[in-house]
């Protein structure tokens, strides 16, 4: 069934770099990012994409970046193709809705993973060690329970394999001076995005942020608050002690595990039902988080960025 856009081809403009999901073109002091419909699971890009997944993720990231424009530094410039440099502005049919123009940054190669609930790899770490990335926790915390305090659990970023969890002390040693500002921004971002999501009926269990340096300033880059980078749960159905359904590619992970795939390339093609159910979850997340008539706005005293 899939009419997913797996590769983004701009005639005469070879891609500068491709990631698991996005392609980028280096334009000197700016970068054009375009989100494909590719899907990765267990560190492997799947042969089957999710139609319009890139559009949905880009739409959500762009909405968050616009909401943050006047409160913290971000790399976002525009997602209007008509404002792109030539020849890219001539390719609205390809880039429209799934791309954005950003300022180039010197990337900090640490992912800032912020956790408000005990889930995913954090739950696995806790079950094995009683801690998460060096943060000691009380005994007896239930799966998916809210943590006693919001935790930052950094990871060394990998574009091809699995990210490596490290302690805050190790992250600070690797990054030096920019670490503390990136940490401050991460905690503030999580706090405000979680509060906003809860007002829309979703719990933000955990999420990751990436930063870079632009003119020496720690700046939010990459994507933000998407189902690919964040674990959202339905607040109404939430119950500690079991793993809630998330608004991401869990249908895909579950099907791949049940298929008996050994998690080595090549990955199997996905059946239409799994593709459709996964797309529906992405669509619901975007619909519930972003109201075009009343987009998020993080200005004003109601939102704390300290």
C-alpha cells in the first residue's frame, strides 16, 4: 500500500548527508533539513516507510520551534519553501511540509535525554542496577511510575548504531563549559513541554534534546518533541505498573519481535496493517498536541525558563 517517500531527490542537488530519517543539504552557514518517511527500528532502517511520517514530524517540530523562538536560542529559520534559496524554492512538491531551513551549528555530540517517568531503557537500567545512568533511585518503583524527580540521562550520539548511555559527570567531562547551559535548557524544555502536553491530554514520559554552538551560544537543534524523539502516553489511560501504549512506532517493534527477525540487516517488509496503525498513532499525536487555530506559545510569566 505504501506511497511513502523513502528517498528525497532534488534534481542536481546531491544530499550532503543522510541520517536514519532525514536528509540534509549543507548551504554554507545554513542547512536544509528534509524529513523522509523512512523508519528505523533496532538501529536498522526498514525497507517499508510510513506515508507522510516525515510531514507529520516536521510539522510538529516546526510548531515547537516557532513557539520557542522568543524564549530560547534555536537553529530554526523557516519552513516555508518560498523562503529557501535557489534552486530549492522551486521544489515545493518535494519539500513542502517536510523540510526546514536552519542555521548551521557546531553540534554537541551528546543527546540530552530527560526522563519524568520510569520507562524504556531507564526501566531496564533500574531493574538491573537500581539506578539510571548513575542516578540512584529508591527501591520498589513501579514500571511507568512518575520518578521522584526529573532526571537527565545523557547519551553519546550515534548516527548509525545504538546510542551509549553515560553519566552526567562523563557528559560534563566530554563537553566542558557548554554542558551546564545545555543541561539547564533541557530541564526547562522538558518541564514546559510536559506541562503543555498534559494540558492536551498527553503525558510526556521522556524525550531527548540536541544542542550545538552558534556564535559560541548553546542552541537547540535537530528535532524537538516528536514521537520519534519523545515517549507520549494517553493521560486518561495511564496506570503505573504496566507499560502504556505510546504514540510512536511501538506497533512496528512489536511486529518485528513477533516475526522472529534476528535484528540484523536486511529487515523484513512491514504488512499494510502495521503501516496504517503506526501512521494513525503519529497522526493522533500531532492532532492532539498542535491546534493550528491556537498554536503553543511559551512566552509570558506562566512559563519558567530559568
